């Protein structure tokens, strides 16, 4: 075997090349590790977006199944449920317990419909005698009579003396109890239009089409729109009275949601305005329409408020209100972020532990709610049981942050919670404050559902009027007041020319007493 001898120069050159190659390998390995981490984070984000897109049922799908859904031109909820039921491992499904049918309400009138036996079956096959009725097989079903529209002819009496023509004619006065003066639509029809649009999310063009298709009634959409806007304007003093009541209290929950508005400044697309909601648990719900999400809206609304404001992490609520105003955050927003982490990786131990601690906090809140604790008693309970849990939660959040990859969903969730920590602990010191603002967010759902149906608001001027209507409807809903009864009683009073605005506070949903 030949032996290769190298000079010292050649040997050093070879060592240099080997060293350079090792450095290059280390750089490639480092780059590979970085790219793998980045790829994993991007895939996590992509999966989370797809889960949000296809709904909660899609959590059970793997990445390959979600990828297939993306290739479908349209996907229905039933298809997602079917796809979610396809894993290789068979799951045991608990047999549903049949609890029987619910009884139909006793207050509904009963109408009997008797179905007779056929004539060929009415005689005894043995003796030929006529069979006698011995009873009935009964069942109850909910029945509907089609809605009936009618024309109410209003005749105002005219009187005159048949002897003295110079006395002139006396005519009965025009009713002061009409929501829209001189309108061809009755109060009942206008209230029905409001409820269908803002409680049942039925756009005016669909209401117009239904009237023409099912009842042969042709009403211009502009007439329906004018009635809605007139009602919204009438509710302005109620809205102002509710706002005053809210700001005089010591606790407000706030949230906001986008809403499209037709604007002459933007052709071919809607301007994105915002509906801010301010409410108090068990009290008024007040919507405030703004053309932007900027700080000016909340600043103007809350300029004199000096109580406790609870909101999410949106910075628009910072540096507003009185200098004595106390801030509170929402635990549900924190929980949601760790829930997102768990959707991406169901085995994530840190997220599971954090969610477990949060669940214990909510169990304490449930206990206080079920036993109807006063604010003072609830505060004492929180100091005793919730405070140690919050301290434990903070310690674990700090430990997890130090271990987690800075750009990962887990680290971001921890940083969000720690960034909100001072506000998150406000509920421990104040018994009136809820642990989250879910009640406020739930009040946004009707607007979100309506937005999907009627798509946008027709103009900037219409925004405040719609806010008045939404405020009244959502407050009635929260206080379990019949919306139709309330509007039929209050709107005609507001339409009366002699109505005193100073009496508006007596007609708000929180003060209203049903007319006898």
C-alpha cells in the first residue's frame, strides 16, 4: 500500500478545509433547526385559522383532513361532522338518554280535530252491528294559522248643526299615539318590522318580498326604511336616559365590533365603522355608533366616568375617563388564547395546567353565582379561595414563559396574560366585578348575526338611530322584558307631540312598568 506524505503546508491547508466544512455543517444544521421551528409555528397558525374558519367541530380533524376541506368549493357543517367521525380509532359514543317529549304550553288554546273511522270499517264483521265509540287515540301537535293582515279604516267623526250653518264643522282630533305621523303603517306593523330586523335579523328587502309573495301587499322598501329610522329617532331620549344611568353607576363592561357603512367617500366598498357597547350586568346596555375604532369614541362616551371599566386588551380604552377610573381585564380572553394553543397541540402540558387553574377560578365564580352571594360576600370568597390560585397561576406563567419558544403560541398567550395581570386581579378586590366580560360579548351576538344578513348600514346618519334601537332591544332581552309589549307601549308615547323629554327616564326598560 502506497503511503501519501504531506508537507506541513499541505497538511495545514487540509485542516483548514476540514474546519471550514465543519463550520458550514454547523451553520446548515442551525439554519435547518430555525426553519423547522418557523415551519412548525406557521403550520400551527395555519391550523388555527382553518379551525376558526370551519368551526369547533373541525378541532377533531388532522391537518390532512383540513387540507382536503380547503380543496372543496363549499363545505357544510354536516360534512365537517362526518369528516370528524372518520379517525381510525373507534370512539365509544354514549347512548343518548331519551327524556320524552316536552309538553306543549297549557296556555295555548286547544282545537280538536276528530278523524273518523272509514265507513267500511264501522260495522262489526261478526254480527253486522254498528260499532260504538269507546274512546280516542290522542296526540298533540303545535299548529299555526297563517298570519293575517288587515286594513284598519280610521274614521274621524265630523259633526255639524243642521240648523246653524255658521257654527261650522267639528271633527274628532287626530290621534297623538301614532309612531310615524300620517304613515300608512300602524304601530303594530312598525314594531313588527323593528323586531324582525333587529331581533330576528331579517333585512327589509326580505320583509318586503314576504309581504308581496305571501299576502299580495306591495309596500315600498323606502316606506319600511323611513318607519325604522323614525322609530330610531324617537328612541333617542330613551338612549340618552340609559346612558346617563349607566355612567352614574360604578361598573361598566365595554366591547366593540366592526360594521359596514355605505359612504359616498368609498365607491365599490363599505366604510368600516364600529359599534361600541357599554353595559352593566343586570342594567342597561348602550350601543354607541362611531365611524372609526379610534380612542375618540370611548373617550367622549366615558369622559366623566370614574368607576370600574372592564374591557379586553384593546388600547383604545387606555388613557380615557376620569383619572380615578379603575381598569379590569377579562379572564375569558386569557383562557381563549390557551385554548387556541391546545387546539394546535392537545398534549401541551403547560396549556393544560394553565387551563386547569383557570377552570378552578371559574368553579369558585359558579359557586358564588349559584348561592346568590352579595358583592361583599363574593369578594370575601375570592380573597380566601381565588387569590391563592391567581398567585399560583402567575408563578407558573412566568416559569412557562422562560421555557417556551418566544415566537410560539404558548409564549404569546403567557405574555398576554402577564401583560394584563394588574387588570386581571381587579375582580379580587371588587365584588361587583365579573371575572370576565362574557355577558357584554354575548350582547354583541345579535349585531354580529344581523350584520351577516343585512350586510351594512345605509348611511352614517342612520348609525346612531340603529344604535338607539339595538340598545333598547338588548336591554329588554337582558332584563327579560317582552320587546313587543315594551315598544308598543313606549314608542307611541314618544311620538306624542306633548311628550316631555324630562320623563324619558321613566320609560327606559329598567324603569318601565307594563301598561295595564
